């Protein structure tokens, strides 16, 4: 297999424009401007500057932990009808909040 060398474009300016100078914000780093949520689990890092997206993620994580607690508690009781009802309620709430978090992350917004 022969490697093809692609020549660089000839019409590029050597000085960056204003948008290129600002660059992209890294919300997963040690510090970031206007960051409201930072999760660092070693192999998984996440950060955002969107308050409603951060709140939806936090609520989704709390509901997921509560769901896991209901599942564990449901295995250790004899009458698990309440656990089934709570699991249904928390499952619906989790799906709603997770949908808000995903929908908010995919929406395009401007910083103007």
C-alpha cells in the first residue's frame, strides 16, 4: 500500500481569527470558566456549563441510586408490593429526567 501525501491548502492565513483564538472550552480539566458541574471518576470525566443540564444529570443520578436501593430492599422483604409500586414511580421519574438531560445536551444554544 502506497501512502499518498496530501499537500496543505495554499490559502490559509498564518494568524488565527478571533474565533480560533478563543478556542474550545475544556470543562473536564482542572479548572474551566463558568463550569457548574464537574465529575471526575478517573477513567470518566465530564463537565458542563449548562445549569439545567447539570441539574437534570444530578437528579437522574439520585433517582438511579434510589432505584437500585428499592431493588435491593425489594429482595429482602416478604411483602414486596410496595417495592414494585415505588420502582414504577421512580422508574418513570428517572426516564423523564434522563430524557430532559439528554434532550438538553443535544439542543443547540448560543452564548450571545
